[in-house]
C-alpha cells in the first residue's frame, strides 16, 4: 500500500505542476516544496527527471513552459473530433491514466459532451507510472536497463536488456528489447524495479519498419518472411476490405463478392488466431502446413468438446 500511496502523491504533484505551467505560472522549487510538503531535492528531481520530456525551462530560478507550447482551447471542429476520439481511446485504458487524460484534454476542449463512443479493451498500466518513465528515458537515451522479470513459467529473474520500444498489441502492453543479440518481447506488467545503467547501445534501425509490417506480438525479427494465401467468402471479404491486415495484398476480387488475398508473416501465430476467428468464412489456400495445423486443432477441439 505504501508504494501505491507514493505513486498517487507523485502523479498528483506532477499533474498540478504541469497545470500551473500551462496556465503561464513561473514556479519556484522552494515554493512548490512548501506547497507539497516535500524537499527541494524532490521537486528538483521532478523537473530534471520526471518532467524532462516536457517543453519547460528554468530562468532566474523559476521554471516556465516554453512559448508556443501552452495548451489552449481549440476552435477547429476537425481538432475537436480528433480530441473526442483520443479521449475515448484513453477511456478504454481506464484507471488513473484515463482520469488524468480526461483532465488534460478538458483544458483544450470547448465542451464536455463527446459524440464519439469506442469499445477498446486496453490494459490499464497507470500503476506502472514510475517504471514506464524509467523505460522511456532509457529508450530515448539508449541506455541499458537492469530489471526484474517474471515470465510466469519460472522464478522471477534479473536481466540486463537494451530497451527499444514500448508497444501495444491487441490491448496488451510489451517492451521490445535486445538481450545481448537476442530480440525479445517482455510483457510490461511483469517488469519491475528497472534501473537505468550508464552503458549505452546503438539504436535498432529497422524496428519501426518491422513493427509497421507486424500483425501481432508474435512477429519475429530474424526469420525470413513467408506468404500465406487465403480465400474469404462474401461475409469475410467485407471485413478484410474495410480493415486490411498490415501486409495484406489482394490477389483477386471475384464477381460473387468473394476474394483471394495474401498476407506476409514471420510466425504462424500471426495469422492462425485470425483464421480460427473467421471459421467457416476464411480458408487457407497455401501453404499446406498452415492448413494442416488448422485441421488438427479442429479435430482436437471436436474430440474434447464431447467431454462437456
């Protein structure tokens, strides 16, 4: 409970400080320390570490928001629509993250009414606020991390990694990193006690391209991509035309409303859950071994279903 209490105090303090800066106030470390009943050193750490990514600067011992970066009410209908969508996305995350996002967005929205509704199941990671800040700083400064990790299959272990990117796939948060020369994905909620070291590393140049072409967290870096050809009936065709997969290529669009298309992947688990979801409206044309996996799983499912 002590950790959560400390987290709440830090998050509240940082939110108030940012709000004051956005309102044009020039802030003194000593005055803030007195207001929040904490030390000058803690407030200075807020500015130098926790708020380092914000456009703030110190002048005559006062902290200010840089000109041109203050958030003001929007007057554009297009901007309002974008903010409405962003707000609904953050609501899907839930918890304190959603509450704080709503408070910040209210500063630039002209009204509270939101005509947009979304249903997104995204993990709430607001309880990892401090850890994520350390991860972000390490990624930005290309510094190695020492942290604990629970892989849920064995005891928690300590590992040194090179953090590359925080990503979200299908609502779950992961840290993409290198462990030595090995490309790894770590479930973010299972990372704890991250410590940034002084050891630097080179940026992974191809990561953004790799992520753009990935379908799920199962993607691989050092595996030769391969093609899966699929046939979609009329019902499935509507979906895959509206929301194409990242590497989807149309092979043929038929007069009866069906289509054939291909998807380039690096791991079978990128496509298997999608095929199973769309049974009996999506079929594997090739490769044969993907089709066989689906058929074997269906046999197992049918056999086990008789037990219930």
